[in-house]
C-alpha cells in the first residue's frame, strides 16, 4: 500500500445518497481474479451510455472539470450493500484516494482503509457547505492533510476530522495489516491452546 | 455485569486488546466462494504466507455457476476461469470445497447450515455481506472484504471495532400470510438501510421465538440490508434440534459440553442495549418493495408512495428517482403493478420451507401469459428434498422452470438476468438499480407472494386468495 501523503486535488461532487457497491462496480466485472484494472468499470451503468463504451454526458464524474479528481464528495450511506472489495479497488484504480461523506456502510468503510483510501466523515452542514462550494466552482481543489486531520478549501469551508489513530497510522505509513497482526502470533497461539480446552468440539 | 449475547461472544474471542491498536478477535469459521477469494489467495502466495487453520474453512461455488446445463462447460470464459482458480486454490491449500459437481454444492449460506458447520457462540466470517444469515444460530457472523479474507486465512483473527448493540423486539403473533421475510423488510422500512450502521442487532420477542430456524436465517440474512454489522437470535431448543446429528455438529461428550456453553450465551435479563426498536408482528402485512433501496418497502395492500409524502428532502429525491427508474406512478395500488419475471431462490429464501410455501400457492395455477418464473433451490440438498416431496412437479406443471442451485438472479452474475425495463417479483434481498440486470426492476417479496404474482401477472394480496 502506498503511504498517504498531504495533497491538493480536485474534489468531484456526486450528490447522491445510498450509493451501493452494485453501482460502484456492477456484478459483471466481478469475475476477474486480479486486483487491478477495475477503474475503467467504476460506476459503469451510470457512467456509460447503453453501448457500454461511450461516456454518458449527464453523469457527474464525466464533467471535464472533475477529470483527475482525487477527492470524491458524496451523499450519506455511501458504499452500502455487497461486501465486494472490488468497489474500493475500482475507486482507487480510477484515481480517488479520498472520500468525504456523512456516513459509509460498515464493510465498505473497512475496505477503503485496506486500499489506501481515506474515508472522511463530516456533519451534514459541513457536507452541504462542501457540496455548495464545488457546485459553485467546479474544478475547485481541496487540500487534505491526514497527519493533522485537516481539510482546507479556498472558500474557507475547511475542518478538522476525526479518525481512528490506528487507521490513520496505517494509511500514513502504508503498513500491511497482516504484518502488524502477526507481531502478535504468540498471543494467537496462546489463545488457540485455551480455545481447544474450552471448546474442544470446534477442533474435533 | 449483565451482558448482551454480542458482548459475551466478543469478550470470549478477544485475542489482543492493546492501546493504540484495533482489538484483534478470533475467527472460528471462515466461509468462501469464488468471487471474493481469488485475490486473497494471490496475496497470501505473494507474501509467502500459509492458511493457518484449513479446518476452519468451508468453500463452495455459487455466484457464477449456471443453473441449467450444468454438464456443459461454463460458456463465459472469465467465469470459467474464476471457478477453476477457486478449485486450484482450495486444492493447493487443503480446503474443503463443495465444487459444482459435488452433491453438497449450493449457495454458501444455505450449504453451511445444512452441514452444521456454524454453531452458537462462534465468530464466523465470509467475503460476503449475507454472512449475517448465520446469526440465526446465535453466532456472530459478518461479511468482510477480500483483504480481510486474506488476513483471516493468514492469522485466524481480524482487527475489529466493537459494535454498538441494538435490540429489535418483535412482539405478538405474525399472521399466517406474513413470514420472516416480511418481518425483515418491515424492520428495514422502519429504521432504513443505514439504521443499523455501527450496530449488531439482536432480534427478540415472541414472533422471533416462533420462527423456524430457516425463518431466523431469512431474518438475520437481511440484517445487512438494515446496515447492521450482524444480526443475532438467541439459541434455543429449536437451534439445538436443528444442529443435532449434522455432519459438523458436536458429537457425544462434546455435544453435552457444547450445550452447556450454548445455554450460557443468551443476553442476560436486564442487559442494556444502545438502542431498542419495537414492532408488533400483527401489524406486519405481506411486504413489497417499490423502489431501488430495501427501505423503500410497503404492505401489499397499500399504494406506491408519493415523493411529497416524505418529510425530508433526501427521501423525497430518492423516491422521485426510484419511481422514475422503476417505471411506477405515485399513489398507484401495489396490486396494480404488473410483472414480467419471478425468481424464487437466494440465500434469503432458497430453503425447503420457502419452496413449500411457494408451491402451496403455485399448486394448480399457471404462470400468467408473458411471465417467466424460475425456481432455483439454494442447494442440491434443498433440490432433492423438494423433489422427494413432489414440489418440482407442482412448479413445472404450473409453467415454472425448475433449476439447479446457485445465487442466480439474486445478483445475476451467472447469465440469469433481466433485460432493460423487465420487472421481477423476487425473493432475494436487494432491489438496487441494475442488481438483476442493467435496467431491470426488482420488487422484493416473500416466496408465497412471488408465487401468487407469477400466477396473476401482478402483485396480489395473498390474504385475499
């Protein structure tokens, strides 16, 4: 995983709520056995016309001003539904490394942090202000500073956000979660010894 | 201290809890299918790691598999490769796989209970959001992403944030026409698809106690559709009776030890929950979803809502866009909605009781003109049982297709899908845009409601049949 560094990037606006992972990456693209190459299919059914190839000009992210955006500002309960990690793979592969919303579905939220994506939670009024700023000035750039948990914007809608220090540390260092867990392998071994005594039927 | 069932399971599975790190919890059972595992196996291999406890894993093939002409090779080369990779990965790592040719094959969340692989008090994960199903046994069961699949394979643990607890109390008695599916949909209608976010739900109350194990599976299956991490039902005599004698259930002395442990699991009287939601089962009519989110659901006797009937701007907008996508008019009666397709199956409603309920309604009817109806058993064992009871004949005589098991039209990955504009009465769990095929329109219902719609060509209030 790439370490997450401070950046100033275009913020794209998608003013939709309850965007589910079926929309983020439709099922026909889940048959691949690789982790890469999903970006071209991100939001496929909305993004392309019925031919599946030409861009749908009405879809938000197809606006010229939002090209090369790294920040995605979206409505609440983003990423609900299926657990497919193909959703954050597609988001990251497309080029986003930051999402800003009022809420995320649980599994999707976890999946983001495993893939170098910072999912920031804001209040409804903060989100409204950010959305209004983008709508008034499409192509506007926000600065995201994870180390100091700060987002700044040209119109002054910046804020400090909350994030679990463990997730913050992992994103900043780009550390592998599994490696971290395996530092506790002796504790896992001990737990299993005890587990076998307490619940022998699980090991029969 | 008085503890909820969730807290008991959490505490007994805590391996590491140190300042500055997410708590690590132990995973007892890991379920797998072909779609969310290949990249995890690849990651494991690349990092030179091994599967820590192969015995904790049970794998099947379900999402991509065809539900007809199973003797032929899979036509889609990418799906075929995914199936082959799954077989290779399981062989290489010594995992128990019920492949397409196995008589034990079927949808993972149908197969696992059939073999008694999940017991009360376990922590169970799967790269699949509908893992919540196994909460029916009083196990903490939840969906994870592929990176987490790799993590569990390598370490048998997961870093987890402790959830809040929500008690959903369903009092009273359900009418004989309403089912666990209707309870699940009514709850989501009440609290919304984000209502359970951050929570583990425990379902309790007379109406829940009266549900069969299969009904409890249907209910817990859709906990994720309410946004919850997991759903739980306290284990009781029904749970034990269901498990007793199954392949992976404890035997002999171990059965007695397990029973003693299982009996200690239910939430202590007076244990506190972070939130409580109460419903009266008698109020729950057979439900029909009308929109593109499972929270957009209403009783069959009602009318399609109008945007202005919602009290907040977000919901008004969602209603407008759902009506446009679904091709419905505000205030039209639900029973006026005509359908093109019917699907009975999935990890929500693909078990024997579901086919019995549907067959009871389908018996002696004919599928309406212009309607295609498919019945897709959740597993070969469900299929066999249905055939032993003659249910297949009832469906076939009524003009239904009787298929081989798989996820099929629940997510339409295997070629079973709607075309643009087609409308389906479906016993599955998600009515998202495009879920059953691009431009397809999904209405979530119970099996009996689906069967009644197949015969009439539109939704029917089964209480009036």
